[in-house]
C-alpha cells in the first residue's frame, strides 16, 4: 500500500517535472486520484514548506485559480546517510596513521570549547560546579552520564556502532570534548582519561583535580 509520505513525494515530483504552476485538478489527473486527495497532499506539502501556493492571475471574470509550484532548492524529504558520512570521514582520518588519534582528540577539544557556555568574567567555578556543567553537557549529548566522585559513568554511547568499528578514534573525540569543555570553563579539574567499555554497561571518564 502506498504510504502518505511516498504519495507526497509523487506529488512533489509532478510539480517539479511540470515546470509550470499546476492546479489541484491537474495534479489529481496526473496522479490518478480524486481532487480531494490531491488537495490533502498539496496542503501538507505547503505546510512543510516544500510547495508554494499562489493565486493565478485570472484571464477573465471569476475567482483566481489556486496553483502550486515546488519550492526552489533540493527536496528536504527522504533518508539521510549521516552514519555513512561519519564512516567516510573516520576512515580517512584513520589512514593518517599515528597522528590520527591526536587529530581526533583535538577536534573533540575544539568542539567541547564551542558547546559549553563560558562563565562570566572573574567568576571561577569550583571543581564540583565544573563537573556538574560537564555532566549536563554530556547529558545533552545523550551519553547518559552518572557522576561518582572523580568518575563519570557514560552509560550510553550516541556513536556506539562507530566506536565499535573505529575504537580509539571515536573515544579520543569523546575525551577531547570533555577536555575542551573543562578548558573553556577554566575549571580546576581536567578529564584525565577515558576507559572504553570498562564496565558491562558503561565507559568510565576519569577526572583529575589540579
């Protein structure tokens, strides 16, 4: 059975192929459905921003006809391949040899600095406050962190399959994220090391106090 999403993609394809604005009846005829069905899908596509609805200039008396055109730009529907993109980039990074891990960690540090909110000038966080900020960031990134003194248990890995495939590179990004965030916070603690899969259900991030 044709799903609503695939049917809307058909409607969008009809509008793109037409090259001129089409009315509801024209779309229904080309799609082989009732006008009300075509109007339903056109309204949904308009609400999504994929289709633009305008009133056609009348050539004579009567109400102007409502017509539809595909919005300019690439169709934003359909599947995404972000995991494949990550695999492509990680495989290229892995080919760099011994320097690959430091490159991964440095990328993580830069993003860690970017993702955390720096405290106001002249305000110095305590170690506990900095650890709380770091834990909140890790929670936002879906690591399901659970602090335990100078340990933070990471009970979920949002990049699990990539970590299993590329191991240290992905873990170095994680550690770099934590180090960069703490550096940006000017914290009196640092992320010293990360033990991948140290426990059956968690990786362990070790904090070191300055």
